[in-house]
C-alpha cells in the first residue's frame, strides 16, 4: 500500500520564493494567506497514528502587484524539538501523553500540554499566532514564518481544552472563542478578545454536559452559538495508562441529542438551550439574526465516524476516500420559545466551509467548501445558502484544500472576488495554488509550488 502524497512527510523549507504561474492575479488582491497544518508524520521510523498529530508547518502565500511568493516553515516548538530527538509526543490518536497533561493537573499538577499548534492561525493584539485545541499557542513572524515565543494571554481564564477556531468579527472588531474547563462541574467559558487586546473578556460560563468535543462556534450580531455534540470526553478514561489517544477518551452517546446553546453577546445570558436530534459537527458556516430567530448553518455528519476515517492507516492510500460526507444544514432557533426548525441546504458532500470575511455575523448568501462526494479527488463547491443551488469545480486525481474567498474591495455582488486554495495533483505529484473567479469558479491563475505539500487544515488572509 502506497502512502497518499497528501499525508507524506515534507522535509524541505522554502524561503520567499517567487512563483511562476499561468493566468492573472488581480491587482487589487494584496495581502498574505497563512495556512496551518501538519507537515511531518514520520519521526525516527515511527509514523503518527492520526492525521491531527503531524508536526505543525506554516505555509505563506503573499500577493502583491499581481505576483505571488511562497514560503513554508515548521514551527520550532517543544513538540518539534522532541521529534528532532526521536521522541513522538502526539495528542489526538497517537498517544495520550499530551492530552493527559491537560487533565492530570486537576489532581497532580503535572506539566503543560503539547504546543504542536497545527490547526489554525489568528492575529491577536499585534501578534500572529498559531492555534490548536490544546491551551498553548505559538507566535510567529508574518513575513519570515520564524517562530517567536509561546503566546500568553493577559488573563487567568482556566482552560483544559480550547477552540482552535477564533471567530473574527470585523463588524464588532473582536475575536470570539470558548474554552472547556474539566472538573466536578465541567464548564464552557465563552469569551471575546477586542482588537488590539490580549485579554480574554469572559462573557459567561455555561455548565457542560460531559463535557463534549467542540471544534468551532458561530456568532450573530447579538449572539454566540455553541453546538454541543454528543461526543463526550471521559476525564476518568484520560487517566487510564492503557489508552492510545484522545479518541479512546471519546464516548459517542447519541441518546443525549445535540445541544444548541445561544448566548447574548452583551449580557452573557443563555437565551436558548434546545436539544435536537444527535449529529456530529466539525465546522460552522455562519450564523445571523432574522428577527427573533437565530439562523445557524453547519456542515453535519450522522455520527462521529469521520474521526476514525482520519486515522493514518485509513488515509495511507490513493485509491479511496474513507471519510463519510458532511452535508450542509440550517437550524432556525427561535430565541423566544426555543423552537427549532432544521432544513437541508443541499445533498452535496462538503467540508471546510468558508464565507467572505465581511459576512461573518451577518446574513450570508454563498459559502465555498471542499467538495467531497466524488471518488478520486476533492473539488470546490459554491453553495447558494438561499436557494440550495450549487456550482462545482473538479479535476480527476486533484485534491483541493480549504478554499478562502476574498471579496473585491469595491464589490457590488456577494460573489465578486476570488477564491484561493491549494490543490494537490496526485498523478503529477504536484501542489498548485489556484485562484478561482468567485462567481463562475473559472480558474484565473494556477501557480505550481516548488514541492508537493501535505494537506493542511485552516488558513486566514491578512490584508496589506
């Protein structure tokens, strides 16, 4: 069985190489796309067990004057130093040493968790920060990708797990996130970070059921929405020395249903807490307020099997995609009587959804996502969330990663702009950076990278 090139370790690092490309990069597109994700899976002859456990590698794509430059660099973290000495300290599926460190301080004050911040990035205060779900963060230089210091917030919020997705609400000029605290009464601490600050302002603490594994959240102009799926984290099991990874700490309990927590941003009041049929959710699309109804769009799975499908033994093949498809759904949550209406937004298989940054917390129309329901590749799908209509781009043997839509600064239409995404051609063993017209999904530019990249997770565009 051959290793899928998207899950192959990369050793090389590129420093600010100008890319040649076919097509045209629009002159108005100026800024830097930073993507984060695993880059090294094999350490001293041992392969990590789960995709989420690869060592963090940043990718930088800079756009200026119609040109593109590229860099990539591993974060120089404690986890990276351990790997250099042949020690494998995973956190999700490889072993539980990192995750036990999240929980054991509750009784024994043992060391801090892993700093393998390989999931996402954000700008906090004046620093650029790599994020993961363990409560350690690493700052880096936007231009050179050089690792700087471990990032510390200027507060004492207790967190044993934390959100790698910080929602960036440009309308209210703040980031929104949550942290999970274990204990006799586990809690979710919901907070905001005003632009220019490194202090998390706690809005409220909500009693958790479980607690549950949550990866993302949404905001409206007036609310924060958490989705507590029935994937429960067993704190007692975490202390069992025979567990292999955090997945061994999970218990899928669909009889609990899925809890939708709606919290006011101004007062921290929990205004709705309905329980709906069970499902599993990684990523939110967006939320907005429609009179007294919170409209919440998600990518949803029937259960948590998608986590098992991300084991490396499942992914190390180029012949099949073992992961089930996520589908887009909409929940309409009445904040007065807590009634909920669920509707499908389409039968398309999709993941890693993104909307234009300016639409976050407001009414959105289009979302762009990785198209997953075709065999032999992942494409790009544009979903009209108002009508359910879709437009797709797909090439055989090509695996497109998370698409990032960038709206034209003088746009008159919601889909006036470009969509940026790396794509791995497995037949050519080549990663290209693709620029699509956000309206038609026609390719505007194709820029081959100097090496084949392993698949990453998430990225953020920082305008110049």
